[in-house]
C-alpha cells in the first residue's frame, strides 16, 4: 500500500472511534444488488484479496449469479448486508432505484460512521448518497465503463477498463486503490458532469447495439442469410478506425456528398422498413454536419445532400 493511503491528512483528522478505511489492507465488503455488475465487481474484489462477506440476491437470476461468482455467500436482506460491510458497501442497483435503496438503508440504521458507501451508477454522482452521508458514511461513485453478461467471463473483461469516479478529495486515494484492485484505470468525473459522462457511454454503447441490429435486419430484408458475417469485419474496421482517426474515419455516400445515393436509400427504406427512415435521417444529418465541420465535405457539395435529408419520402419537410 502506498504511503499516501496511510498518511492522508483527512484520515488523521477522523475521530479515533471511526476506523480509517484507507489504512485497511483488506476491506470487509458487502454488495447490495447481485445483478451483472454487482456480482462481477464483488467477485473481482474477492479475487483481489478483500473479504466479500455478504450480498443480496432475491431473484432466481441473482442467486444463480452468486452461485457462479460468489459461491460462498448466501443471499441476505439489504440491511443485513450493509451492517456486515464494515468497510465498504457496494450498491449496484438500477439508476432509478438507487435513491430509494440508499434512503431505506439510512432509515433502517444500517449505515455507520466511517463506512464507505459506493454505488456503480454512471448516471449518478455523490448527491444521491446524501442520506448515507447524513448517517456518517463516506460517499463514492465508481462506474465501470463496460457491459456485463453476469458470467465468470466478465472477470477477464475488467482488465484495463476505465471507471468513471466521483469522490470527495479525502477518498480519492481509496477510490484509486479500489479501481486498481479491480484491474482498471480511474477517470475522475465532476459531480455536475455525471449525466453527460453517462449519456456519452449510453449513446456510444447502447445505441451501437440498436444500430448494428437495424443494419442486420435490413440485410435480411435484402436477402442476406447471415448478416453477421457480412457486418462483422466491416463494423470492426469502422470502430477501430473511428477510435484511431476520429472523423477522418468517415467513409460512404454522406461524406462523399452523394445525394442521389442517399435519396435511393431513403426511398427503399420507406417502402421496406419505414421505421428505419427516422434513425437513418437523424444519423445521416449528424454525419453530414460532422463531415462539413471536419473539412471532409465542402459546404457547396453538401447542399444537395442536405436538401435530400431535409425531407421525408413524402416530400414533407422533416
């Protein structure tokens, strides 16, 4: 453990009756929410040498995940888990349920001074943990920028991923240590920027799944029997190029200003899959805007394209 974790000034100011989690080599941890994220992070903390002593797990799926990832634990009520987690309580519940869970644990008297209460929501920062802070606990927001399946394979995906972390100054050393123990890298996110941070991840990852499935559906409509075989090399290359080159990775009819091709796309989509017209238009407009801003498409060449994108297939302005 680093000297900074042992001698942080905030730790010296705490009353003697409140243990300093930052000076504890092995943390006693409880997990509220044995979903895909909670069970995986709990297993990762256990693999890093921490004592994961309790977890909730009311549903059949949660109990199955515990059996796979934390087989020594039997599901317990949330308040019991919180009381058992003397050092760190990890709350991994859906975004909209988080405030109620924290408030309920505080009202039950299940939280204690000095205990670190951390949540894994990307959308929330520290304010949602206000009831825990009022009970004397210390707040931490640690969100893994990864998608999970809830299987042991998830543990291998943790290596090198980023965590969006919001923490009070005195907890930053502990937060950095936890992320390191999980095999990740911290990205420090300001409280006011949590919604933007989460929107970026959802826009990129969640909407990517929708986009890929839309493309696969339209290939099926075109008679392609195994669209995933067509898409896999193309999409992998596009993703790698986008991450490496940014807007310079743009290819296709929009960046070339091929208004006629785009018009034919829209006409056939309107006839075959009208539900895809709106998403295509929105993404094509945004692609054109970015291409112009990046200097990839000259405004004069873009004008006919924007004319096509300004109308739906009935000729009504979109």
